[in-house]
């Protein structure tokens, strides 16, 4: 039970840090109304920040890890 709180807290911290990093560039993009400068990396970072802030980052990472494990185990058989 305590590990779930720790994971959610760490996910939230990661979300806030990433949001703090991408926020200045994001504000410039939306105030100038120019989405051409938006990069794929910024989109991925925003999604990770959103998952972290909402508390779904640990669950998403576990889901990705399980999917990779399942793909690797089926590929080796």
C-alpha cells in the first residue's frame, strides 16, 4: 500500500518537473499561434507530464513494461 503512494508521489514530481521544463516553450508556441515549431519530443514530454500530474504515470509505465515482456516472450518461443 505504501509503495503505491510513493510511486504516485514520484510520478507527480516527474510530471511537475517535465511541465516546468516545457512550459516556457509551450507558452511561446500558443501565444504566437504557431504550431509549426512544436516538436515530437515536446508532445511526448507533455503526455508524460500529463500522466504524471494525473497519477497515471506508474500504471502506464507498468503497462508498457508488461507489453514489452509479453512481446519478447512470444517472440522467443
